[in-house]
C-alpha cells in the first residue's frame, strides 16, 4: 500500500503505527542529543554526496533525503499527534474515539493536522470490510466507526479553508455482491464484486451534491455513465495537475503508465 511503485523510492509512504511510537526510532538513544544527531547527519551527507558524485546512483540521493526527513520527523511527529492544542468542540466533532490511537477518529484528525502542515498525500486505511460471513454483526460497526469522523474531516477542512485545495477520495478497490454469500437459507455475508461499486469525492475541484452513474435495479450492471478504475485514476491525476498519458515508466522495452492503455477524465464531476 505504501510503496512508491515505479516512482523513485523517495516517494514511498511513511506508515504510522497504532501502538508505541507512531514511527520507529523517533527518540534518540541515550547519550545522543539532537545537536549531536544533526552533526552526525551532516557528516554522513557529505560522504553520501561524494558517493553520489562518484557513482551517480539516484537511490543514494533518496537515502540522503530519507535521513533528513527522519531527522525532521523526530521533532514534528510528537507535536503532530499531541491534540492538547485542539479546541473541545473540534475534538467532540471527531467523536469519542478521537484519543484512541489507531481509531478512525484519531486518524482523521491526524490527517487534517498533516495536511495543514503541508503534507501532500495522506492515506487512511480502515480494515475489516471483507465480510464474507459476518455482515450482520460487523457492517454496522464499520459504518459507525467511519461515518462521523469522515464527515468531521471534510467539515474541518472546509472550515479552515483547506478543502478547496484538498481532494478527499473515499472508497475501496471493489464492491460487494448484491446477493448473499454462504448458506442460501441464511446468508451472512457478501462476496467480492467489481462490476459496480461507489466512491465519494469531496473538495479539490469536484462538484458537491452531484451523483454520477447508475446501476440496474439489482445493483448488478452499470446502466449509465460508467467510470472505469483507470478513468478515476486519470481524473485524480488531472486534479493534481498531472497528465496521466505522460506519467510513464520504462519496463521490458516499452513505456507503461498507471492508466495502462486507456482512461478518460470524468469531466462531468469537475467544476
């Protein structure tokens, strides 16, 4: 989920953990001050820069940037997850689990704080939706965990003037079957289903209050305005100012792109 794919490895994601330090090794070992760490990194950067000049491997430049980012995170991450400066009405908006590390409420508020500090891409992952046999006991829990905090994040971004420059995309990689799975008399789950499913988008240049596309009465086939995954990718990249036909990488003798050989911008959902 957090690798850089075909992009240079300096663009890979940094995963925050639910327990302990959010990012490993934020604290310096005993006897190493922040000033000493800075001096060590400066010396290491000089050696790495020489190595880069000698060998020209771009991954050396990535390593230099990674060390620098890690140093900056030692001071910025503890402040990031300290909610003591948040007003009570903001904490209440995100719900009672906002102080529980790893909860969706906590992660949504961290996302907002990351965005207002200049982070360009944030992914929130909420697991447990693969309900093949526990739909009745778990779906309500999943929806309750995510519905309020998701709305709070969008409203919070809007109130702070951040939403118009931030695209919020909420969805999964596929949907679930419109019929039950398991015991035909008492089905308790839903199987994977990729023919028709929904995402919602907010902010970042998309229309609000707009519904695009429809299915038949059984939610089995798309009957109007179909959007392929590559269309969604092309649209998101367009909103980021990236031409999806030009973002390519060379592999086995030809150029590949994220949208493969097709993908159209869904203009009807844009301002």
